[in-house]
C-alpha cells in the first residue's frame, strides 16, 4: 500500500497511518502464508519491529496496533531543532570520519558500505553538498526526524512507559533482533 500516493499527509511518515501500515503488513504476511510462502524468520526495522513482534506471536495484533499508535504519537512531536538523515556510500571508518568534529552520528549500519548519518539539518545538508563535490554517493532520506540518533533521546522515557503497558510473550516464530542481529530467544528483554 505504500506505493499509492497519500493526499494530505506525509505518506509512510504520517504517524496517523502507522496502525494502518501495520495492519496492511500483517495482512500481506497472512496472504503470503495462504499462498504457501512460509517465512523461516522475520526481522523488522522501525515500525517493522512491531510487525515482527506480532508476526512472531510476541504481541497480539490488537496490542501491536495500540503500540504502533502510541509510538506514532510520540514520534509526531517535532524535535526542538530541524534534523535530517543522509545515506552515505562509505564504509564504517569513513562514515565515522565524516561525523568526527560535528554533531552528526551514525544512525544506522545498513551494510559494509551503506551508513545513515543523522543530525542537525544544516550539518547534514552541508555534508551532502561536500560529498557531492567530492564525488561520493550520498542521498538525503525522506524522513521528518533523525531517527536512531541522540536527538530522539527525549522520547526514550515516554516510550518505556508505553512499552510497560504490554505483556510480551516469547516468540513462537523465529524473530531476528535488528539491534543485535541475533535470534530473539525466550527471556530476552
């Protein structure tokens, strides 16, 4: 459903759509299962982590929808300062060097030569212009927030309060943590 234009909102970044995106994702997984496409493991990123928890049986679909809505409400609050994300075609050491001496951080290690840098919008745009001049591939990401960066620290305590409202069960299906890269086991936090 994300390929369809969304009028009057920010598409997939519109927090009001998060429960619907979750429902569509779970429906698509059910449809694939009905076709005989059996997943051997699941992993999610961002909202997809909640989808993964529901798919694996850690949360009921109703609780997952409620968690997605509450997470979306927390993300809807604008940060104090404008932020941005930049996907850079550079290795880990090079990406760390690009952040050195600035307010930028590596927000995501997407691959050996694919890192997402986050921070103040002006610093991200300045780096993007410098990289373009130097011929280093990079692209600004369409995100209203510098997710997975220190700018989001003010959302940690409220999100912890939200998460405490839910009872999580051990995964009934193989679920891979996007934090550790390891399989989520019964008893994992």
